[in-house]
C-alpha cells in the first residue's frame, strides 16, 4: 500500500492538475451557457406548492411574500400560530391562490414529518421545500453548559451544508438543491433574538452589536427575492451580499488573515464579556448602527403570540 500511495503522489498529483487545466475552459463555457438559459427562462412557480419553515418572521416571512407575488400556493410552518396567520393573510392579499397554516416545531422529528404529510395531503404534492427555520446562540462554545448530546448537535449544525451537498449527489437531477448562505440579514435574529447558553430565548441587543460589529445588515425583502430568483434559475449556491464571495477566496488562499481579523474585531480576553469586543466599541463610538443597520433593528420588539 505504501508503494501505491507513493506512486499516486508522484503520478496522480500532476495528472489531476493537468486534467483540471484542460477541463476548465469547456466546463466553464458549459456552465455559462446553462446559466444564461436559466436567466432567460427561469422556473414559473405559479400554482406550485411551496412549504416554508420559520415563516412567521424574518427571511421566512419575506420568502412567503416573494413566492406569493409569483402566484405560488403556500404551506407555512412556524411555532407561533398567530404570527403565522398574519403572514398567511398578507400572502393571500399579495397573490397566493391558497395558503395552508401549519403550526409546528421543526426541531422535533414528529413535527417535521407531520408538516410535510399535511402539505401533501392538502395539495396532493410538494414542489419546493424551503428549510429556513433557525436560531443563533449568544455565547462562545466554552460557555455552553455540558449538556447531554451536545457534541452531536454541534456536529450537525456544522455539517448542514455538507449534508445537502451529499444529498445532491444522491438525488442527481431528480431534485434540485439551492444552498443559500446569506450574511447579516434584517430579521428577529439581527434584532437581538438569541438562545442563551442555558437554552432560553431572549432579546439581547448589546450582544447583537458585539456579534455584528461594523458589518452592514441587508434588507430581508431583497434577500428573499435573491433567494427565490436563485431557486427559479436552478442555481446550486447563492451567497448574499455578493461581495461575501470574495471572503471565501481569502479563506482558501490566506486563511490566517480573516481569522486574525475576526479575533481582533469580535473576540475578547478570557473572562471578559462579548460586549467588550473591539467591533462593539467601534459601533458605539461611531454611531455606525444608524447607517449600517436597517431602522427596524433599532427596536428590540419581536413578534409574540
């Protein structure tokens, strides 16, 4: 085996590199052609059935409105039924022919199965599934209490993108998968709604400012439109705002630089609270929130049932 590995190192590396150089021009021409056709002839979602999780606020709410404008039939899922019904009513007014409201918690396996079954039972099919629901934590990993099964939970969160990339390989062309990776977007999360280290939901705008720092927060409506456009074009990935893509190049070719910048702006010394981070101090000193954050984020009010 050592001989085979040595031969592969000597032969495989230059062979794969030369093959890549040879294949890139025709491959990118093919991708450009497909992309151009997708821009010219996007999918028409009129009367398509779309299930959206986390649809009671934030990006999920705006996704519901964007699909409604395009005439899609909706199945909206969230834990807060009253807020969900408000979104459903507006979606009907905007243009959705039918909206099904399904209260549920997708962190529970039985609820996840139930909402899909309810959608298929009601409409007879499911065309688009939008996995949007989520929550963020307001503490460093070392501050989280040692709870049962924490390691699998953390591993699962880190593996979401890889999971869908693997699923894409298994499904082939049968089901299209678009992976959206937005930056900071106007939502209840950027209002300061977080999960504390003890698992409680709270609103903490001071910690929010420490997490976001001097990064601009984009409008949820624009984010939702970009996501639905990408889905209708059949894009594999979407990063919004677009300039975030350049950060990926930094991570690949000079990972030490973004790591150093992150530590400098967002990390504090042991024992210091997150609000002592340099980024938070710069936000407070310059008043940058008035420019970088949408006006809706200047209040701590969130939807409650």
